[in-house]
C-alpha cells in the first residue's frame, strides 16, 4: 500500500513539474492569442440564455446554448439536453411557471474552458401562487470559437430560510 501511495505521489509531482501537451495547451493557446477574451459576464450570460430558452420551451435556442454531449444533474438524476427540456415543458403543461436568475456568479476561465458557480434566487408558480425558491448551481462551459456553450450543469435546491 505504501509503494502505491509513493508511486501516485511521484506521478503527481512529475506531472506538476513537467506538464504534458494537455496541460500546456491552454497556456500556449493564450500566448498565441487563440483564447477568447476572459469575459466572465459572457459565461454568466450563457446560463441566462439557457433559462430564457427553458422558460419559452424553445428547443432550438436551447440546443444553441448546449454543447454536444451536454448533460445535467438535477432532482437527483442525470438528464441530457432533450430530457431536461422535456422535464420543464411537462411542468409548464401542468401549469407551473419558473423564474430563474444568476446571482453572485463566481466565474473561472482558462482559455476555451470555464466553470461557474452561482446562487439562483427565483420562484415556482402554479394555481396556488408563487413560492420563492433558491438553488445553488454550477456549470462547465466550452468556447466554440463563437460563443460559450454549456457542457455540464448541476443544480441543488437550497433549504428554505425562515
């Protein structure tokens, strides 16, 4: 067991001192001017665009903001893009309306990759009225040369505060 631990530690240390092409690529791309500007607001706006598309059940608009292979973790399950769209569309058909927001975004950009964590303060409305909701959410995005596209999204409902 100790030998395995030492081997793992040696591999980790050598990787950090001698980065291979995968680790060096973002730095080389940035030096060559191939990385998009580190516009953190554009990253947050990609999530806002997702919410706008979901609010309107606009699958074409949603597909444009999702990267190929997109998936989400929500409600304790994994959803691909069309499953997530169908979930919200079914809720709309049942009379629910959602308000979603992106507050306090914490955005990190490394060349064509970004991750964001934020608080989503909104509501869920139905015939009984609007109920405030808060979710803590995060996403991983990739810049495709033209725009930020969401590869992964995670949402967890925050406990209600009295």
